[in-house]
C-alpha cells in the first residue's frame, strides 16, 4: 500500500469525524446530525488528495458512529500516512551551519508519522529551531522565544492555545534585517497534533525566511 496522506490530512480527518461524533452526543435531531455528517464529508472530499484510495477511505469514514470507531479508523490510517522524512544530526547541522554548539533534539524519541514539523528549544539561549520537509527537501528556521507564555491563537496550527512569541530576523532590502514576531504553540507535540493545513505551516516558515 502506497501512503498518500500527510500527517496534517490525517489530523483533518480526525477533526471532521469528531464533529460527527460530538454532534451525535449533543443532539438527537436527525436533520442536524445529517447536516453535520454531510458537511464533514464534503470537507474531506474537497481537501483530501484525489485517487481510488480516497473513495475507499471516504466510504469507510461515512460508517463512523462513535469515538471507538474514530480511534480504530485512525489506527488503520497508519498504513496510508506519509511519515516526516527522518533527518540525522549531520543533516540538522547542515541546515544550521552558523550555529555554534547547536543543541540537538532527541531524534530517537520522534514519532515520524505523528509530526508535520520538527522543532525544539535551547532553553539556555532562548532559541527555537524548526524544520519542515517538502518533496524530500528540508528547510530550517531559527528564532528566539519569549520567556513568558500567554493564551492566544497559534500562527502555525491556527488553534487557541498556550503560546509564546517566536521572533525571527528577516532579511529585507539592502541586506538590512528586521525582526518578525508571531505567537506559536508552546507545546510542539500538541501543535503538531492540531495542524490540519500543511500549507499554512509552509507559509509560516517561508514568511520568516524572506
């Protein structure tokens, strides 16, 4: 079986299926439940990649009735999920060549089928590093983080969360630099779990690299 779903698309499926399950738990109105299910399936049909596997997946998704069904359905999606391409410490060093004493993430603890981006912090230097992968190519982003957390909307996953300010130096005209700051999730694992739009993540990284 050739994987065809990104991690973000799997999260989107989970979100839409939970809308159906939650609607059933809060309402007995058949019309409301039918509308929620119809909208959820329309969203998946629109945003998931085309192909024969998609039709099979949508038919199975329509049969979901409760949380147990959702859990089992998501477990079965592992075979369809495209993992984040594993990167080595040497690969990370190449992305951040100018960094002295670069702190490494614990790569042996990473669930590559559970992340849309790899990120870690160096508490000592207040730096946060981020790596995305697209079509086999890695892009690295470095920024500084604020020392305090707040409640807000994450610029990456677009969900309300505990966030901190991420500031990157962005190169402008005449080799001048300016600081570009946005709030992002303080918990990288939770952020990865909430990402349903991979293009939003890519745009965040690219905006901070300009």
